[in-house]
């Protein structure tokens, strides 16, 4: 008998619980639920009106941006089970990518909501700002 024939190979480890792929599925499912709630609350209304349409798209951008801000906190919260699941390096990479998307969505939200309210009120942006300043 040779030394190679007596070495036993370990049985493959059985994976239990959730994995990194499951985390992405959970992440996407929550985003879809947010989108479905937005649609159910009238998010697709005002399709013929440009002001209402911009405002509605700005709202979903804000909702998703706020959701991604929550994900940002969770990604680097140093949760032991999450670090064991994905690894700190992967969480840091996801945090960087998610942060860029979060900022873009929140900027899009700001621009579209402002443009939508300006179009809906049929006023110029400086005039709209003066109206808001006098109402305070």
C-alpha cells in the first residue's frame, strides 16, 4: 500500500443557512417590494402630466435611495454573522458600490422633485424659491 491510498479525503462540507447569493436575493426582493408599494400608492399616476411624472419618478428615486442608505449602514455595521457569511473585504466592496448608487439616486430625487414641482406650478425655479421663502 502506498501513502497516497491510505489518505482519506474529507467529505464536502454541507452548506446550511443563507449564503451571499441569498443576501443579494433578499436585497433585490426588498427593492421590488418598495417599487410595488410605490406603484400601488399611485406612483404611475399622472403619466400625461410632465410635472407629476417627474415628481413621481423623483419619489421612487428617493425611496430607493433611502433604502440603499439603510443598506449602507448594515454593510459596515460589523455584524458578526454578516462578516462570516460574506467576508469583510466583500462587504467593503459592496459598501463602496452601494454608496455611489445611493448618492446618485438621492441627487436624482432632489433634481426631479424640484423640476416636477416647478413644472406643476408653471413657475420658474427662482420664482418658486421666492414663493417658498415668503411662506416661511
